[in-house]
């Protein structure tokens, strides 16, 4: 093979120029700061644009604004939560969603003794609407991990860094009732950007809050678009994953919801599987999330539906049994139904 001789570098000429400068005493040089403004535009490679694709199973305590009463105060709680989140999530966070998607839709939660889960996207503000004006009780160092303000009955919360669940308490001013809320921000909460409206169950009329939430949802939908039940919603999700494109039609009254598609660890405790959310749909008060499950062990696996982590109204699998890792049958899909978004029900 014949090699083409490369053009010799002009090292001697450069060396002579340096020596000549030194001999004439030209020591002073102009120094400029290297920034992107100094770099020619043709040398900066633009970031690749996101390529949306079809769903495929083969895709890889003080209270701000009010006197602190210490109802949930714990010095250092926010710092410990942020430190734990950083240790458990070493991957790069996804870029924030657009402002249009951040205000799309309203998520509703009913308080029934259990703390209300409040997922927060990092770097984006989320609104939480309470039943009445309230005072907040938060850990004394909460400002290190989140910016929280309350005006009337609306909480404006922005996570500054990822953190594990932190308990805050909202005390309703008119009744004195306390509402515990567990705020969390991690890789699975990036899609939790819709406004969250919290209802309270009246002990004298426990169905009033749920009826109020259902009435609000039904008012949002047109009369000709009835809400789908759990079975219909699950069938819709399965159709989007497994049916041919020409048959994957959109059901009336069902809309797709933004979802963080990062893998979720520990969704099926004790099983060596990879679980990746693929899509989420909503109809009325119900949400269904399709999750791809891939076996990573050398043995077949029976899907333990009753052991799936989270608070689900219903759980079903496309295949109840999957083959060992690496086989043609090592992957299936889970369909998880809840009355809130995937991130809120995963806790």
C-alpha cells in the first residue's frame, strides 16, 4: 500500500517567530477569556433534537409566610433527604418539559388519613390547591432543597435538587385540620407537572370529597365523551402496545398523559427484572400506565401481581409468565391502574 507523504509542519518558522519576539522584548500579550461567545458558530455542534417514536416493547419545620409552630419541624431533614436522593440517583436528569405541558390538566387527590403524595419535577414549579386557606409547617432547612410559598389556598412548590420524601403539614385556618403531605423529587417525578387539587373527606359525609372530585372531572369532559372504566382503559393501553398501527385507534374519552420513561427500580420486589414505563393514559379519574417488564434472571418468572410496589386499584399483565432472560419470551407488559398519576401512586 502506498502512503501519501503529509505536508511537513511549519515548526521551525514558528520557533523563529517566538525567539524573535523574546529578543525584542515583546513580552506583553493580550489575554481573553475563552467562552462560547468567542468560538465561531460553525465550531459549535448543536444538540441533537429529540426523536419521538411509537411505543415499542423492544425500546431500550418552619412555615413560610406564617409563624412557625414546629408541627413537622426537624432540623436537617431536608439536607438528609437531598443527600439520600443524590446517592440513589447518579444519572443525568432529563431536560425540563415545555411550559405548555407544565400546566396541562389537573390531578386530583382525596385526603383520607394517609399522607398525600406530592411528586415534584426538579426545576419546575408545581401548584397544589388546598380545600381552604392554610398555614404550612415545614422542616427548618427546607429552603435548601425546595422553594415553597403559600398564597391563600394555593401552594407554589419548586424542587431545587432531587430529594427523598419530606413530610410537610398544611394546617387549614378555618377548621384547624392538618393535612400531611409527602413531597419528593427524583428521576421518576419529572412528569408530575399538572396542578394538584387536594380534597378532604368529611367524617360526616365520607363520599362528599370523592363526589366533588368526580363532578369536576366530569365537567371537564364533553357529554359525548364518557369516561372509560378500568377494563376499557387497560384494553386501550394494550392495544397501543400490541395492536398493528392501523388498529391502534384512540378511544373516545381517553387521552395520553406525559410520562417519565426512565427505568424504575424495585417495582417488582425480589425479582431480577428491568421495568420501564412506556406510556400513560387517563380517562376521568382513572390513569393506566403500561410498563415493560424484562426478565434478567436465568429462570422463568411468574409475575406476582399482588406484590407490585405502589398503591394500585388494579394490576394486570399481558402474560402471566415470562421466560428466562435472553429468550424470545423474556418480556411482557404490566398495566397499572390508579386514581392518580404513575409517579404519585408508585410510593
